[in-house]
C-alpha cells in the first residue's frame, strides 16, 4: 500500500521545475555519491528517474540550514536532525486508503478468526495455530512503511467495522514527517471518496476546517498555515486512536520497533526499492517478528524469489501472503 519513494507525474514535474541548476552545475557535486548515501542509510536504491528529485531534496535541505551542498554532506554524519530532514525531503509519502482491498480483507478475516476461532469452518489445522493462546490475546498487525498512515487507518477501520476491539495496529516509517502526519490522522477531502461506505462511520469532519483567522491575514506565514489547514477537511474518529500506534523506524536496521510478535505483517510496494539481497535480509527480520501461524502480506508480484524454510506461501488468487509454519 505504501509508496514511499515512488513519484507520480505531479511530483516529477515539481522536481523538474524546481531551482536545482546551481547544484547540477557545481563541479564538486556528485549525485551518485548522494545516491549511495541514501542506499547506505535506508537501503533504498533510487532509480534514475528520481535523480532530479534527489537533487531538489538536497538543495532544499541545504538552503533551510543556510549551507552549501558540500557543507551539508559533511554535516550529515554528525547531525541527526539534518540527516532526518534530508530523508524526509527525499522520500515521497504517497499512499491511498484501502489501496489493495484483498489484503485488507485477508487481515480482517484473520482478526475475526483469532477472536472467534470457530467462525471460519473451512480453516485448516495450520491456521488454528494463530489461536493457540485463545481469543483473549491481542491480535497484532504491523504496517511496514506506512507513509502518512492510510494503510494503517484502513486496517483499523476494517477491523472496527466488524465490531472487533481486541487488536492493536502498529504503523512504522523511516520518515519522521510522515509519522507525525499519520498520528494526526487528518486528510484531504479528495481521499474521503476512497473510504468504503461501511467504514465512513469512522471519519468525521474537522471542526472549523474552513475558518480563516482574519486577524492574521497580513502575516504571510500564518496565511500559508491557514491555507494548509483548510485543505484538511476530515479526520479519523478518535474512537480508533486507542487501537493504533505509530513509530519512527528504519526497517533496514536490525532492531525491531516492538518486542511483540505480530499476527499479520503487511509490507507492500516497498521491497522493490531494495536490492535483492537486502530484500532477503528485510524479509528475514519480518519473519522473526511474525508469530507462529501468523502471516506476512506483500504486494502482488513482490519478492517471488523468496523461499524461506520457516514460511510457506498461501495459495490465494489475489493476495501475496506467506504463513509462518515453524520457528
């Protein structure tokens, strides 16, 4: 669901029209060097189509700190704030609500089975492993690379629409900016049409979303903030907040974001930006965080080369899903 660095045509056009010529014409600016840095930090291999977007991100980050690109480069190893600012600029937090409905439905059915093991009559014995500890155990879902939280909130809406309450959902992303927006849970009006009718009950309009503070009308910065806020027309209903948590996390690193094993891990449309050997490492870490009998859901067609000994691929016509069969 999460397209962390996949640009759409609007993003590409914005990058092309940005003022990036000073960096491109500089003799000491090596864009490949910056490409390698991004890959080293978060594992993402930026395609050539994004080189200009990368240059634009470097330019904006440097200017925001009053630096040249060269000085920015030397500051990165010693300044976590500047490093995070650059990553936030490089990554494009593009996602959609209920982007791949079959995956959402599969996770929801797993949660239903966890709470009511006998509800699904055709479940085989391997699926029952997920219920070994009984329905009282919290059903846990991890949304990896959650961007601005659309996938995470989609999962919460879907489970809540089935009147489930015994669950927790964790959304993680390497972008601090994206995580802050995900926690806020406020979105543009155009995204409301993506919410299925049975889940519309879990969104509500923003209070005073269209109000303009006339006392600040002469303050250009206040006007910009007001305009940005008025673009957010609705928000996630507070009732879902207790079931969802967001955390800053780099999946490229070894340490997991939680000590809890997960019943479902969803990692969609992110692995394709990693080299194949890095994909294997990431998938191995995800499988370690997956509970016995739990599932890892990938995007259709993603990581088809994967052949782990502790996981088996489930035959499903629409979902690329793997089940953990042994520790």
